[in-house]
C-alpha cells in the first residue's frame, strides 16, 4: 500500500519565504534603520537607505541559506547517489525528513528505480547461472537429430520422427526460457502486479481447455466442481498456477486415470484443490518438489524442466496465498491452493 504523503509543495515554501522577507523588510525597516543610525550614524555615516539595503542583504543571505538547505542540499545528495548508481551499485537508497512534497517524491522514485535496476541485474545473473546446464540437454538433442537429417537415404518415417524430436526439444527450450525468466522476475520484482476482479472459476476452466490435447491423449476423466468465484488479483499470473497444477496432474496420471478439481468460494478465501490417482510423491521428495529444477520422477525428466511447482509457490505467495500438498506414493497427490481475499 502506498504511503500517504504529507508536506508542502516547493512553490508554497518559496512563496512563504518571499512573503516573510517582505513583511520583515516593511515592518521592521524603519525601526532597525532608526536604531542603527542612532548608535552608528556618526561613526559610519550611512544613510537610512544604506541601512535598509544592508538589512535586505542580510535577510537575503539568511533566507538564501534556508532555501539552500531545503532544496539544494537534497539535490546534491541525489547527485552523489546517481553517481554511485552509474558505477552499477544499485544498493544505494535515499532517506529524507524534508517536508517538501517534490523532494520526497523524487527520493521515493529514485529508490524505486534503483530497486528495479537491482532486480534486473539479479535477473540477468540468475538467468545465466540457472539455465547454463539446463540448456545443454535440449540443445544437444536438436543438434543430434539435425545431424541425422543430413545423412542420405533416410527413410521418410525416420525423417518425420527426427523432425518431431527437434520440434519437441525446441518447444521445451522455449518453455524453459520463459519459465526461468518469469520465476526470476517474480522473485526480484519491486512493483506489485496489477490486481483486477475476475471470475476465478472461469479462468480454471480455460486452463483445462488449454491442456486439452494432453489429457485427451491419455483419456483422462475429470470430476469438476467449481463454485462461482469473483476474485481480485493478478489474473495473468494466477493462470500459471492452474496450468502448471493441471499439467502435472495429467503428466503423472496413467492412461484412463481421473482428476478431481474443486473450487470453494469462502468468505475470507478462495480454496482450489486438485487431486489425481497417479504415481504419488515419496515423503523424501515432498519437501523438495517446490525447489527449482527438482524432479521427483527422473523417468519423466524429458517431459518438464522442474520449474512448474516453483512457479506455483512463488505466484501464490506473491498473491498472498499458500500451497499445500498431500501425497501417498503409488496412490496419487492432492494440491490445495488458498488465496486470501482482500
């Protein structure tokens, strides 16, 4: 939530200063001129006009110093901080007790800028370190099948198989890049995602349709009970949760298996549950399934990147929710997502 800003604008400050100078000059000029002339006129031989000019200069110096501390000093600090940022040090932050609204706005925007720049820097670092080894498998596969296609007299059936393998690994590589970028961006973002009201039950139905080719190929049966639910949240991000959970349930279900989904619209939260009767997860693996690149079933390593559940957890927590899992090895798993309402 954005903090309520209090303070006066810089124009108001300068207006008040100028008014104060005028009032002091007009109100006390005669008195000060008389006193100074009375004590120092003979010694200094300065006319009344001269004393008035000296008094105005003195006031100008005083209020100039005051204006400098209010405006120029914060600008000087900002300039030094920007010099630090130019050296790729994005950890610098500025604080101010200034009552001038413009100064506080500039400092707040500067801090937001450095936070976002730091997030981009972290994103680049994480991306390079995280994907360097993950890219090797699909790239090597693409290279290998492309080399096979260069051979002469290859049967048409084998050519088609090699092309399909190349397309499969290309798609896998694209999904890997997209998921890593999204995960790193979520972990480092400073600006919260925009929230809007939308039908959560309809979004889950769209996620099911997006994966139709996968569950129809395995003859998966669905038991769906979704209550009408209007939720205020980041619609684009939440779609990733349902797609990843449904995709996992389909992936780890046997042909002809079944998947049960429920959505309950409670007063304080929306609760989504998805349950499959697939291979399940061992107790040893269940505490690690939300880690990056972790895959409990090594036999299905080629079917994913191990980032889906990491994304689910990160998005749920970013939206103020939680993800729980219960599983029995050989019998299936149930994931429950709870999203608190505002």
